[in-house]
């Protein structure tokens, strides 16, 4: 029984020792081994089961994956004196865990270092470039709507881009990357997440955009009025033309007819103008006299002459 | 007797027997735990990634599988068929037939500078799938954040190389395609194991303060059309009518001409006829015509006064007033 008790204790101790001689490393991790705080051997990056001296050696784990860094947006003036908010982000990884362990020890400290390094280089690089270089990436020529071109001509001036956004980001990256090496950090990239105008500049840009559109709207309106006036003018002109031509033609026709009639009459009546006058007068009498008329005739008229004298000679 | 004997013997036999039984039970229990804790299922939309002592060993497909328990094998399930979605510039508050969205407070995500240094308000969606679960799990931490950051960066890069007109009006499809290509390229560079399914540009607008001005351009455009249409309408009302009227005027003139000439001919012919007869008996005919006319006229007249040609001072006889009244 006594024997059993000892063997159990020995077994437990043995198990503890065995367990302490092995450690597992995840695919996501890398590690360095320290012995009383002193690093021993190279970094361990291969995932799986590994050996160490129990109790004496300690395993320090670090991330092997790509890690994120997202900076605060910073207000920076560009070389053309425009104040912008610039928000960058970066990916990085721990390539030298030993250096990392010795210099920054933990990720949160590393973030602090990255803040300092990237913010500083960003400020340097950005302030020596103009805004347009930061916004544009290539010299691709911009396309505008017809209405915009109509208002601003073909002369939408385009500046030539020397660097472009990605090259600037790359420059920041190059400078920052070399500064990160001493911390065992490999910088993978630095990218510009956001660029925005500061309040004041933004307000001015809005005003400019508004006035651009107002111009376009005003142009449409006056074009409308112009076309309308043109159409109404055309209408009036055509109307006058139609009406006057019709009048002219009608008068010609009427005139010709009147002339012809006149000729016909003249031809006929010229045979005896006297008789014509007589006939026409009688016709006129018939046509014009009615119960509204009172006639006073003397007895020496041709009609009543027989009332006084059968011969009608008196 | 037999019972008695058996009771006697156990003193040293029962512990022996029960020890064996305990060991058997223990083994059975251990084996059972081994099996039951080792069994796992992988759902149809997932795969299982197995690590032994932290080292990747296998990817298992949907179905029932076995792994070594007690922390030796660890399982991570990755939804490889699932399409994940990230929204920019807005958030779906409540998906459904009629989804509700919020755009408040996401201005920083959606406002961006265009190539002509204007500002556009762009809302978009990124849909992605885990193409390579190994890379997804082991190459990059916090992949969602990475996709968000990259998507914002690439979108701004694309928009920054286009005019506000292009972004807002002209080439939305191109922009979405270009973002997709750029984003995929960047994610491949990171070895992320992510495949971008689609990029959808949702609302692409001028920023809020500028919106009324943009809308005003549209209403001005419509106003222009309306005014021009109204003018044409007026033209179309007046001109055909005037043309018709002109035709009528001419037709009427032609009618008049025909009428005039015919009547002239008629009258002339009549005169000629009468004249031909008159020529033969001038005096008689003239008198006859005169008398016939008088005969026609006189009955129609109101009053006929026959006055002796010697009579002077005719006026007192006439009651002009009365005659006028009649």
C-alpha cells in the first residue's frame, strides 16, 4: 500500500514533466523559447508538437498571420495648402519575433510604434504633394456629361498627375517599412482609406458644385425660352405668309374675274351705250324702289302724260 | 451448502472480481467518450478544418466524421458556401420584403472625392465567399476588417480617377467592375482566400447639400422640354388652321371669279339679246320697257302723288312726318 502511494505520486510527477516538455504550436502562431528570460534558439514557425526543457524553458507565442493597423484620420495640409482629413491603414506581420519580443513585446505597443512611424511618414509625404496627386491615381482623362461640357467647354482643365494616389501610398510605405524593420515588423503595405476635405473646404466645394449645377439649370431654362420664342416667331412668320399669300392670290383671282367681267360688259354694252344706260336705269328702279318710297310725279312725265291729254303732248 | 461455501470464499475473490469489472467498465467508458467526443458533423454549407497539435492535417467535407479527442485534434468549421455581405455608407436595419435601411452617421464611409475634386456620396455592397478555408483561417487575422478597409480604399481609388459626372450619372457599371477587379487583386496579394462575388453600387448621389441643385437641373431640363412642347403645340394649333383658312379664301375667290364671269356673261348675253331685238324697233321697245318697269314699281310704292306740272308749292300737301312713320 505504501509502495502504491509513492508510485502514484511518481506517476503524477512524471506526467507533469512530460506534459511540460511538449508544447503545441497552432498554424496561426509562431514562438520563441526563453530560458529564464534569455531567448534560446531560432523562432519556431512550424505548427505541430514541439519539445522543450520542462520548467526551465518558457514558450512565448506570437501571431504569424497578417495583422491590421488602422490609423486615426489626421488633418494634413497638402503642398497646395488644402487641409484634408487623411485616413490610412496598413497590414503588417511579425517576421522576427525575437526582435519584436525585445523591442515592443506586445501587439498593443507595436500599434503605438506603427502609429508614430506611419503618421510621421504620411505627414511628410502628403504635405509635399498636391491634393490632386492624392485623389487621382492615373492620367486617365475624365469624361463629362454633355450638359457639363456645354457649360464649361471642352476646356475642363486636367492637371498632369506625376505620382498618383497609389504611388504616394507606396512612398509612405517604403519609408515606413524600413523604420519598422528594427522592431521585427514587416510592413506589407500602407493604403489610403479615406481622403476628405475639412469642414471649411468641403463647404466651399459644395458651393462650387451647387453653382455649377445652377449654371446648367439656368442654361436649360433659357434654352427653353429661346426655343419657344423661336418656334412662336416661326409660327407668326408662317402665319403672316400664309394669310398674305392667300389674300394676294384671292385678290388676283378676284381682280382677274372683275377685269374679265368688265371686258365682257364693255364688249356687250358698247354696242349701244345709250340703250344700256336706259336698261340699266330701269333695272335699278325696279331693284331700289319699294314701299318705303313715295313718288311724286308730274303729269308731264311720260307715264302720266295721258292723264291730262290723250295725245300726251301737253 | 453451496451458497454457504461461496459466501465463505469471497473474502479474497470478490475484490479480485470487482477490480476486473471496474477496469472493463472504465475501458468501455473511455472508449465511449473517445468515440462520442470524437464524432462530429459538417453541415452542407461548411467544411471542417482539422488541426492535430495545432498543425493542419485535413479538410473534411459535409457529413459525419471522426477526430481524435482530448484536444489532440481540433476542428474549425468554415462556411465556404455562404455568401457574406458588407455594406458601405448604410446598414440594413431589418432585412425582409421591405427592408429598412439607415444611412445616418455613415457619411464618412460614403463621401468621397472625385477626380474633378468634387464630392460624391457612394453607397455600395461587397459580397464575398471563402474560397480557400486554409488561407482564410491561417493567413490573415480579422478578414472582415481587411475587406472593409480595402473596399473603401479601392472604391476611392476608382472614384478618384473619374469625374463626378461619371460617378453619379455615366458609368456606374464600369466603376463596380473596376472595384471588383481591384479588390480581388488586393485580397489575392494578401493571400486571403477570399473570392469577391459581386460589387453592387447602391445609391450614388451628389452629397446632400448639393442634391437640390442637381434636382433643379433635372427640373430645368423638363421645364425646357415643356416650354418647347407648348410652343410647338401652339404652332401646330395655328398653322394648319391658317393654311386651311387660306385655302378657303382662295377657293372663295375662285368661286367669286366664276360667279362674276358667269354672271357678266349672262348679263351681257341678255343685253345683247335684248339689244338685237331693240335694234329693229327702237322707240317702241324703249317705251314698252319703260312702261313695264313703271307697272312693276308703282304698286310697290308707299304713295304716289301725281301732280299737275303747273302746280307750284307742293310741300303743304305732304305730311312727311306721317309718311316717315309708315
